[in-house]
C-alpha cells in the first residue's frame, strides 16, 4: 500500500474519531454504555444496511435525511468493527494473528477513508461518484475482506 493511501486512511480515521469524540461530549453529555456490545457481525450488518440505504436513496432529495443518517451509521459501524477481531483470526495460531489483524485493520481503515469520500461526494451532489465509490471501491474491499476474514469463504 502506498504511503499516500496510508496517510489518507490515517487522516480520515482521525477526522472520524475527532467528530465522534466531539459528538459524545457535546453539551456536557456523556454516551451511555450499552448493556451488551454489538458483535462484529452486527456491525457488518449495520454497514450493509447503511450502504443499502445510501445506494438506494442518494439520488432522491426526499431521502436526504435518511442518507445522511446512513452515512454516519456506516462510519460508526466501520470504526467499531475495525477494533474487533474476526472469528477466523481469533481461531488462528497466536503467531499468525498479529499479521492478520494488521491486514484487517488496514483494510477497515481504507473503508473508513472511503466512507468520508463517499459523504463528500454525496454532499457535493456527485451522484455518479457515489455510485462509483460504492460499486468500484467499497464492494471490492468488502468481497476481498470477506474472502480473507470470514469463515466459510
């Protein structure tokens, strides 16, 4: 991976973390802790649902609020999923886990960066670019990641 891609992913990640931190502490409120943390599969399902909402609604101005909410949910689920260990990696011998987790985190950081690119394209009204990012950037990363990290692939 080129250093520019890594830098782009790092900048996008930092922006999302800064935004999430600002939201969590706005108006002096703190985030309530959920009783049970979602699993990686639940976060991946959330990402899938958000992408579906974005893909189906980004051309329809009446769905703007839904699309903006879905973009935020996509970023939140991606950030949360990045910090979790896939079951397939967890079952690897301990000596192989480190490299596998590095690969997984790099891939998820790339996805996180693309979610910010996706949001900017949407906000700029570049609907063809939104389609391109989903179909030609996010879907290939998803498919390769599922093949590498999901059991049964």
